[in-house]
C-alpha cells in the first residue's frame, strides 16, 4: 500500500471536528417597556463573561450613550434600545475586554491598579493594559 493511500484512509477514519468553540457569547434577554429597556439576564451575561457587572454596565452606558442603573440582577437603560444593538455592544465588549488578542480564548482575568486595567490570559499568559472606561 502506498503512503498516500494510507494517509487518505487515516484521514477518512478521523472523527469530524466541531467547528464551534466551547465559548458561546451570551445573548441578552431584552425587554422594552415604554421608554425603558430592561436586560433581564444581565447578571448571567456578566457571569458568563467573567466580568464585574458594574464594568460591563459602564461600558454599555457609554457605548449606547444612555444613562441607566443596575437593579438586582437586571440592567435598566433609560431609553428604548433594540435587542440587536444591546447584543452587538455586548459582543464588542467581549472582543475588547474578554477575548485574548494573542490566542483568541476567553480565559482571561481583569485586574485594576490605579487607573490602569490589565487583562491577563490564563491560557497563554499574554497581558495587555488599557485605560479604564471613562
């Protein structure tokens, strides 16, 4: 048997690879009532991203240019915002503050010292710093 034939047979017998990763970006459960937007599962979203709810909320307030507050386990925005926009901003947050720029894994931790925030990847050890959210 030729080498190429054996290689083809070996590749054919390999199990199929899953294309998706183990990290799935959380979807916000958004409800609009009158002139307010409620993110009902906000605490769960922050927990899945492994970030402080206050940090994520501050990012959303700034990016959406809307004031709001955290009430229990939900986020209240003082304006009507479509769920697609809220979910896009959560995705932007994950890309900026959660996903490692070096290896692309979500296994990062955030520490803040003074005005400098450091994100450290627990998978590859990479570190990066940036200013906090104003």
